[in-house]
């Protein structure tokens, strides 16, 4: 069984910046890559690297997280908890998860490098940490 987490908006779109997510979908797959269940997790302790979400997801058995932009600190916390982070994902969460399970999505190898109020990174994305 494989569990994949996705930080989402209320419209099931992947959140552009992991640190702003308060909702997560957890997709549970069988050994045959069939969806067994989708669970919704609400982060009550805040979001991003300032929360305990890495440990909460790890305790739920999540082994991969598909995210948009994510800071290095949050990525490190997730990796330390045993969760592989795939960065650069955007769009409908179900479509992205199915593409990932079909080996069509790879890590984009970029992150928000500076977490200071209202800066812009190289992707012209505004971080609010």
C-alpha cells in the first residue's frame, strides 16, 4: 500500500506554496496502483515548516508529498520524517497524483530559497514567510 499526500485548496487544486496549505488529501493506493481511498486532513497546527505536519503525515503512513513551491526547511523536515517531496506540481490534485503514479511526474528540483516577508524568487513567486 502506498500513501501520497497533496496540499490542496478547497477546490482540490494543489496549493502553489506548501507553507500556505491547511488542507491535505491523502491518496491510498493498492499494490496494483488502484486508488483504495482518499482522505482529507486538516492541519490544525498551522502550515509549512512551522507546524508538525511532517510528523502527522509520516504517522499516517505517507511516503510521498506532491507540492508546488516548498522551502528547503520544510522539504528537509519532510525528508527527515521519511517523506519524499516532489516539487513543481500544479493543477488538479487527482490528475497530478495519477500522473505521478504513472511515472509521468518528476521533482522539478527548485524551492523558495529565501523566506523573508514578501520576496520574489526566481520563478517570480511571492513567499510570505
